[in-house]
C-alpha cells in the first residue's frame, strides 16, 4: 500500500502525553500566569468568562 493510502492520525489533533511527559509538564501556580497583555475589554471579558466555565 502506498504512503498516500496509509491510514493516519488526524492532522491537528495532539497525542496524549506519556507518563514521563506528564510528570515533567509545567503546572500553573495561579490563573494570573495565563494573563495576556493588550486584550480589548471584550476579549478580556470573554477570556475571564471562559476561565469561569
């Protein structure tokens, strides 16, 4: 079977982390670490609403 016909994982979907990767992944100490500078008021409101969801 040619490479083009080989079934593949969907592009754009991340793979699961391995146990080792998960153990070494960064952990946010505070939601303030997620703050993004220069957001408009509308963008900031949407951002905080998403955090509350």
